[in-house]
C-alpha cells in the first residue's frame, strides 16, 4: 500500500528558494539565463501561476521569498527583484519586457524526507527535474486509471470502513471512465476519473442521480490516501472515508459482500435457527480482506466481551438465536502485528422456502 502524499511525491519536490540580499554581481550564483521562448520558462510560469490550472507542474513548488534577476537580450543584468508569493511572481513574468529574460540563482538545494540532499546547479538539471516530476505524475495517473478501468473481468466493491458508515458495503463500481453502479435494487451510471490537484491524487465520482442517497454518498472529489492494485482508501475534507476493493476473479464476484446474514428457521421451532457461526467465517474474511494464514476471528454476544476477548462463542457448534434478528460481535486479531478490531454482524432468522 502506498501513501500518495507523504512518501511518493516528496521524493520529486524541489524547494526553490533564494536569498534576496545577494550581490547583483555574484556571477557564481547567477549561472544561466532562462529565456522567454523556452520550455523551461513555460514551466516556471506555470509553477508561479496562482488560482488557475496548474496541470503541467504540480509536485514542484517555489518557496518564497526568491531573488530574481532580470537580464536584457545581451544577458546584462537590469535588476534584482524580491518576489513574495505566486501571484506576485506570475504578475512579474506577465509584465516582463518581451526582449528581457530571467535568471534564478543556482544552486537550488533541498533535503528530502529520507535525508538525501538534492542539488540543482543549472537550467538543464532544473528542466530534467521538472520533466521527471511530470512523467512520474503521469505514470501514477495511468496506473490509477488502469486500476479504475480494471479491464473486462475486474470490478470494485465498497469495503468495510472503521472510520465511517457502512451503509453501502458491497456496492459495485464497474466500467472504463464511465462507471456502472449497482447496490441491491439500485443501479446507475456516471463517471469516475483520476486527477491531480497540486501534490495530491484524487478520484472524482459523479453518478447521474445526484439526488439519490447513494449519489449524495459517492458524488464527491475523493482524496486518495493510499492505494494498491487490490484496495484504495479515499477520504474527503469533511471526514468521509471510502474503502474500495478490487476483484478480478470470477470466484470473487459472488454476493458475499454484506455483513447482514440470513439463517433459516427450524420447521419444528419457528423463529429459531440452528446457527453455525463458522459458516460465515469465509465471508467475513473476504469482506474484511483478511489473511487466512495469519489473521484470526472470534464471535461474541456483546461488544464488551469482544473488546475484552471474553466469553467467546464456540463457532463450530449449534447456536440458537434469542431474537429474530440478532447481532454478534466479531473480534479480529491481525497476525502481522497483533492489532485487534471489532466489527458487528447481524443474522436474521427467516422462513426459507
């Protein structure tokens, strides 16, 4: 699982900064000129642009204030200006004389999150850094789009969240760009697209029926907190969380995506069923994406017992329900780190045909 914001793009981000009090004749620092009719100039202008589209460069930022040289067509220094803020930089570039160019002092240095010091010493290295950043962004988008589109045999199902409601557990998204949504008797279509906003990858979901309960739940610009080929964790600024899990095997596309189960009542004792809780274990493992070789679960009659791991029910023997719809608590122990969680399931007893 990859954390998009913290561990990926920080490796590409350059902190571009300069001291505004440096000597205007310091030729060691003023090494190269960035001409207006070059790709590098266009990138710098895009990086400075404030409040408009910044699709070209989003993982590289200026850190202000910066000292910016202006040179004429003969590369003679005209001025050294202190720039504070994106809007001021963008306005400066837009008001630049067509025959003048700019020069940013080198070297540019920053320390990455792993302690590595990155140094850019000339225009070519700055251009390479920006284009590498853009290429990596585009690669991430392609990977994300490939996962969302999934291919003919892959679908995404809403998974269990410990931080949000699970009203749509098991809802299905399927499609290429245009997504088809199914949950119980509800079905719809719409779009879901991946995009970058500044340093962050987002997935925008827009189902056509935006007045429906499911439309209000899913039609948001979701921030991708973490992702892998198997699962994604999406959040919003309002604290919503959405877990979606990918399934590409025909065996994975069954109806085992809901924690509300049904048991058939006995013929001689209406309203009472012979429940074997082990019958639901495989389904719980699938919904929770547990590892059968490492993780374990136990069933309890109440939440306190589950939290304290007390009075577990023997899940291999018959349990007779005490109400037509009975809740059980499942304690999950993760074998990798010994962490625990508790989820709630329900079993409804019905007269089966």
